């Protein structure tokens, strides 16, 4: 049963949303269809979710002015039992990730422009924060880049440095974790993007040698080569969308076989599909999601699940394994203000 449960995070009234907390749904592995099971945890603004790699524990950011992380035991039927709430040390945490060995939790405080570290015990339960690194600087956009805004933390599956993506400073910061003290050691220099890019999220290729960065503010995808020393060499940039109008990229991910890159585009309401068969991503198709604000998506079992925050729905797509292009399955699933889908 556990393998067919999907948890969905979203915005509650605390952040202007319509949800009540974390929603569970049952996924049909064959058709991909979702059956909502209702709200399984009432918690404020759980806008991003992640699971422990080895324990039945789920973590959620609480995107509040005084940021928090909530942890839950996951029941086989998808129910969530609270384990506690911990401070992130910064405002409006928007992303979190678990170290590959399951020993630490990393949190990106968007409003605070900082990265927090919380140790995890053998059960996966967080302890008190062991580090908080605050980024300094700003970018050319006076409204969105007036200060640092850390938007994503990306641990290296191979054990290399943590990458912290900062929208406000047009930067990717690199940190080594001291596993004994739980503190982060910066690797200088930080990687600077083209000014005004507004880096949001990045996606790593399974080969560990390449990654791609979604530029929220200039609607681009930047391609990087990754070295053994975690140096990022820019290979080039492409447009996030072929559509005209307001384009604001959101989630980005690489398919499991490493052949295709997927990018959500808010405003125009699309998922762009890029082939990864050359030096730069090549746009293959751009699929309408049925809403205008695809905030996040997840790919599992050959299906793509797209959370449209403003249309209050999850849209299910079947992904053609040859072309990589998604096709809609059934009717949209009603979920209030969804911002994260976690199979």
C-alpha cells in the first residue's frame, strides 16, 4: 500500500492558500489515476515535502514568517503521525532535502536567504539546528532580488558538496558537510549566474556530470558540466518556453533514464520537454497542463503528476517512453492550493 500513496503539500490560509495541510491520495500503478484520501496532517503552509531515504518519515517545511520544519511517521495507509516541529532559523522556508546517508536535513529559507542544517537520529527524527548560513548580496531586480533568497538545497547523491540555489543573489553556493558537527564548510568561490537569472531549482543528471538550472526571473534553462571537485562550468543557455507572454519557470527534473528534461512554466501553463542528446537541451514539445500555474511536478511509474497551485488541481499525464512527451490521463484531481507532489 505504501508504494501507491502520494502525499501533496500546499498553501493554507497562513500563506493565502485554501488547503488545510498535507493531503494523501492513492495512486493506481497501472492507470496512474489518483484517488484523494483527504487531509492527513493539519499543519501550516506545508509547501514542500520530502521523505527519509531509509525510514518511513516525511518532512515538510512550514513556509511561515518564522520558518519551521514538521516531521511525521508515515503509516502504511498514508496516514501521518506527528513527530514534532523544529525552527529553521529563517523566514519562509521553501525547500528541504535529506542527506543521502539519512543523517542530516537541509532547509532553504527563502525569506531569510539562508541554509539550515538539522541532524537526524537513527529513527529519522530531527534534533535542534546545528548550523545556519546566511547569504549576502542582491541582484538587479529591485522587487525579487533586493536580498538573498535561497530557493533550493540539492545534496549530491554521490557524496559531494551540497548545492544551495539562491534566487536573490544569482548564485549557486557549494558547501561541504562536517558530519560530526553538523556544520557546513563553504567552498569558494560561489557560482554566479547571468545577472537577473533568478535561479530557482536545479536538476541533476543520473551520470553525476551534468545539471540544469531553471531561471525563474529570465525564463531560461542554464546547462552546467559538473566536475569531481563540484565545480560548475556553464555550457550555455536556452529559453524555458516557446510560448509568448509571461513565463515564470518552476520545477525542473530529469527523467529516470536521463534522456529528457522537464520544466514547468507558470503563466503560460505548460510543461516543456527537452531532449538531452546534445550539448544543450533541445525543445521537443511543450504540453499544456490545463491550468496557468504549474508549481511542481513529480515523475513516477511512467506518469507525471503536476500540481497547479492556482487551479486547485493535480493533473495526471502518461509519459511516452520513446518521445518523452506527456499526455493527459482522465480528469484533474481537485486539491486546494497544491504546491508539491511526493510519490
